[in-house]
C-alpha cells in the first residue's frame, strides 16, 4: 500500500514537472526538456536492445548446435548396437 501511494505521488510530481505553466497555470514547464531527453535517449536505448538481441541470438544458435551434437552422440551407440 505504501509503495502504491509513493508511486502515485511520483507520477503526480512528474506530470506537474512536465505541464507548461503558461497554458495550464501551474507546472514547471519541463516538457521540452523531457522531449529532448527522449530524442537523445531513444536511439541509445535502441542500440542497447539491438545488442542484447544479437547476443541472445548468438547464444541460441550455440545452444541449438550443442543440442544437435548431444542428440547425434546419443544416437550413435544405438545404431552401432543394432548393426
């Protein structure tokens, strides 16, 4: 319950900071600064997400190759015993 109230207070403070004082009559008018931050931050975040996706893809390919080797290894003794 305490964390819910803290979250609501923080959201209200963020909205208050973004609202323009001129048109609403209250607020800090940080909207343009927030947009500038997002414009600069979104490409950086996109690059980080892309790198993480590449690393996950490489790890997945290695896991599949390892599983294929394990499967072939487990099938070899069964084939030799039948022959």
